């Protein structure tokens, strides 16, 4: 474990114990990586998108440091939860923009195109979220692997570490879950 990763883990433990100063020390250590995650989500957005990268980072960070009950395992665990939080923020935003009073119906797209966020694409993000929620009911581990690999950008080894399984298991579940999601999103 690198010094920075160990320091992040220690600060997360301090934060959980109620040390308010830990949050201010944590920001400089995680901010650049949170921005990278947010840019990953927003990179193909249209210029007129109402949610900006910085706002996504700040909203996700506020949600993360407010989680006093989370038993942070490591820096990778923190970023896995951060990616999940960003996905939920974007889905909530998409749902608000796509509600019936704002235009209703939508078409579905394949998984690899579902993160392009525009008035048309927000529906695909919602479809992807719905499919992931269904997958979580059928196979919670496969759902987490998709979140960690696709949304958080973790490697196979990092994902295996966060989930406490072998990398071979991650690779197998990743293939199966991706195929299942592709089929669900195309329905």
C-alpha cells in the first residue's frame, strides 16, 4: 500500500469516528481522482448539459463524507463508492430531466453508449440503471463488478481486492454480466 493510499484509508477511518478535520485533509488527496472519475462520466456530454464536472465531484464528495456508517476498507473502496455515488447522481438528474412532465418516452442504447448524457441519452442512462438494479437482485456480485470496473474504472485486481474474491472470478463475472446487460439494455 502506498503512503498516499494508507493516508487516505486512515483519514476515512478518522472521518467515520467523527473527526471533522479529517475531511479537510482528505480533499487534497482524493480530489484529482474524483475529478478523473467525473470526467469519465461527463467526457461525451453536450456543452449545454446542466450538470458540470465540478458540481458532480462536489455533490459526490459531500455524499461520501456524510457516510459515517461506512466501514472504509481502503482507498479503492472509497473510489468504488464514489463512482457508485456519481452514477446515482447522474441517474437522479436524468430521471428529473426525463420525467413525464418534461417529455416522457425514450429509446434504449447499448451499454457502451449509455453514458453519453444529453436530453436523448439520459433515457439510456436510466435504462442502464434499471438493468443494473435488476442484475443486483439476480447477482449482487456481478452488479458490483460492473460498477467497480465500468463506472469506477478499477482494474481486475483492484476489483478483486474490494470484493474479496479471486481475479479469475472477477474476469468470469465481468464477461457474464456485460453480456447480460447488453441483452437487457437492447430490449
